[in-house]
């Protein structure tokens, strides 16, 4: 699958590090999303961007900082993370928001481990 | 909080047999969308099937079909003629703006 790509696929970082996750979609979509997937928990929506504008911040701690320079790219900047932030971070995109009827297409995820 | 419940953490099916994964949800809206997503061990989540709540006809997609019971707020997924490649986590999701996911059902397929 090459529609939505994410790098890196795996990341190990210390609590004092700063790192960034990158997502790129090649589908011509206008909306992009960050999700957190932890074991035995439902996917948690973190941020939503539509036409580069943030439309949703789901009470995410400020140590996670998203950036959407254009409709094709989405970043998640990480700093001073906690061990409980270890999870799979998934990026997704859709044609638009359209009241939720649009199908979301997911990337393969970045497996993050915070030591 | 409005939730999506998948009551079966794990399911197992024999190859070529049929299996049904259950999903119930909570909503006060009359118009919404329902989805089943599949996440194989490689982790890329893909759409299996979707249903518009205003449509009474159950969606089908090849070997995958749903049993949508709007009054009961139930949206089960039936997989017919199960194949080894069907082994994955299956997530039910409801949309009213944003997607609300269930915790998932891990499906194993026995040869």
C-alpha cells in the first residue's frame, strides 16, 4: 500500500529527546488525522486537519505538536514524552470531512517506544 | 460518552467456514455511518465495508456482509468462506463527524 506512508516505522526515544513523525498521502485528499493506538484500547483520535487547518484537538497534551504544511503532509512533533506515550501512532487521510461519511485511509503506523 | 462495543476480544474460525463478528454502538443521531476496518499483522488498517444508517439494505462486499439492525444499534460483520488472509484485528467504527472505534476483535483462521 502506498496511498498513505509514514516514517519512521519504528522509533525509540528517551524522555528528553525531540523527534518528529512524518505522514504523507498520495491520494489527493484534503483531510488528515493523527490517531494513537494502545494495546487493548480503542483508537484515540488526536488531531484533525482539513485543508491545512486544524479542526480538532482531542485534548492532547502539549508535548505532542502537530504540523500540516500542506494537504499532503502531516507531522507530529514529539518532546519530553512519557513512557505511557509508547504506542502505535497512525496517520489517516480522507477526501474531506463531510460529516464523517468519507472513508479514511490509514498509513502503516509508527511504533513508538519511550524509555 | 458515545461508544462502540465489540464484545468478542478474540474469535477463531476454520478455513472455508463462516464467522460473525459483533458490534453494538450508542448514538442519539438518526443519520450516521458505520464501518468495519481490518488491521492485519503488518498493521496497515484497511476498509472492509461501510454502511449508511439511512439505508435499510445491508452492505455486501464479496465475502463480507453486514447485518445492520438500526433499532437495536447493532452492526455485525459476516465473513463467508474464510481464508487464511482474513486473520487480523477487526475494528468496528461509527462516524458522526469523527470516527469512534471499538476495541477490536482478533480473528484467527485455522487451516
